[in-house]
């Protein structure tokens, strides 16, 4: 299948054989004559999610699935090639083209300010509510804003102001859609926002949207493409806080692409940029960007790189003072602490943290939390004989 990702190809071929992920792991090991526990179901899960690339296992995968190795190598090669500019990530056509015949009345700055107020309210709601709770209102607001721009009569100045607001709205609506597990829709929303921001010449907003889409791709097995987009979204003239956020997301993309040195370099640059933000004016939508948020990302990078001795103390310190009303983020960040404890061979602490994550997440309609709980449970399987761990696993089961 032309253009098919390696992750999708593995899943398609496995399901065609009606094999479970565990069966595929066993067949791969048998194909090259290594112990059958050399590869686990969790490894296959990560390959199919794109969270890890099976470079060393490609020949064995080809043997097990009966596919020429060249097909896997071709999929891997296309996966690592990505465009270099934000324009290359935009869809064809222009969904924001104003209608030739205006159906609405003359729009003014009051309309722009009213839209901005509603967007800010949605953004604040997104701090404490999950994507599943907000997706309906977010999509209705976005459709209404696009209709307002396309059908209303306005000057170029008002039109650009509306486009900027649509870009901001698309950023939060895209985040909400991704959190609700509607990733294809989130991508379309982010791309709509990028189109609007570019038409409005809002360079800083373009960078923010590019970083947001790159962050989603990083978490969805498209890390190589995410690195390219986040890099393309970096603007030298952006305010320090905006640049710090894009660099933060670039660090995460490098981490998911298994590029530790570039990840650490981007983290250092993000912290340097944030240190320069004191007294500098930043867009209001960056109100949440802080040293604590950068520190959380730093600890998550350390966790993904299996450096628990660095990750654990950082996470403990930040989470101890984290805003308890932001339950979703508290649960998400705590899940990395559970993984770090497991990597540090502290299964009891890992189990206790996992239990808190599960307890906090009970009523949160967030696909990201569901995925994180699955990841934590898989990591705990190694310690299934530890009573505290067994209790958590049985509760989840």
C-alpha cells in the first residue's frame, strides 16, 4: 500500500493472519531462533502505535509475516522523510475563502472581541475538563467562527483579526479533539488553524499551532514528522515564551523519535528562552507556560529515556505543588512517575502511584489518560508477583 506507515503495515499484516500481538511476538522470535520471551506483546503494541521503531527486528518481522524485507524498509524510509516548511503540512484547497456574496452584516471589532472572550472561556474550561466533555461545544464554536468570517462583510483589518481568533480557537479545539481520542479530526482542525494563522500573518500563532500538531503526532507514532513540523514552526522573532513552548514540544518529538541528544538540547534551549521571558509581552493564550510545565516535560523526557534517578525527584517535587483542580494533567504526569518508579525497581511505589492515577481518572473522558493507564499497567506486568502490584492489576482487570 503506497505511503503506508510501518506501524500500520505491521498491524494490517498481523490482523490479516488473525494473530494476537502475543502470537506475533512469539512467531518473530521463532523466525530467528531466539528465546520466545525476547520480544513481548507490549513491544508489538508499541510498534503498531508507532511509539517505537523495530529497526533491529525488521528482518525477523519480514520472515514471520512472510513479506519481503524491502517492503518494510520502504515503509521505514518514507516514515522518516518529511516536509521542511509549515506550508507542506497544510491540506489542499482553502476552507477559509470568504464567500463571493456576503450573507451577513458588517462586522466590527466588537465581533472580534466577543469571539475572543468565548475562546478564552473555552480555553479555561479545557484546563479542568476533559476532551470528551468539551468536544461538542468546541466544534460548534469553531463552525460558528468560520461561518462568521466567510459570510460576514468586513474590512481587511477585521478579517485578519477574525482569522487570528479562528487560529486560536482551532488550537484549543484541536487539543480538545485529540484529548477525546478523535485524532483525525484534531489534525484537520489544527490544519485549519494553521491556514487561518498564515493568512493573518500571525507568525507566533503559526508556531503554536505547528507545535500543538507536532505534539499530537509525537504521541501517535509519527515522531519523525513531528520533529520536522516543530522545527518548521520555530520562529526567531517569536516572543521568548512562545519559542520556549515550541522548543518544549520539539524536545518531546525528538524523545519519541529516540533522539536523546537533540531532545536534551531542545530542552536546554526552551529553558533558556523561558528565562528571557521576564518582562517580555506574550500572547494571552500562553498564560499556562511556566518553569514548572517545562520541568514536567524534562522529567517525562528522562522517564522515556529510562533515567529514573533523574526523573523521580523532579516529578515528586513538581507534583507536590501542582494545581489539584487540574485533575487530568495531574493524573497524566503522575503516570510518568509510576513508570519511573518501575524503572527504578521500586514496584511498590509504582503500584501506589498507579492506583492514584486510576482513582483520579475514573470520571475523566480523556483518551490520553486511557492510553497512559494501559502503558502503566503493561509496565507493571513485570512485577506481577509483588502483592501491591498484583492488587492494582487485579483491580484494573
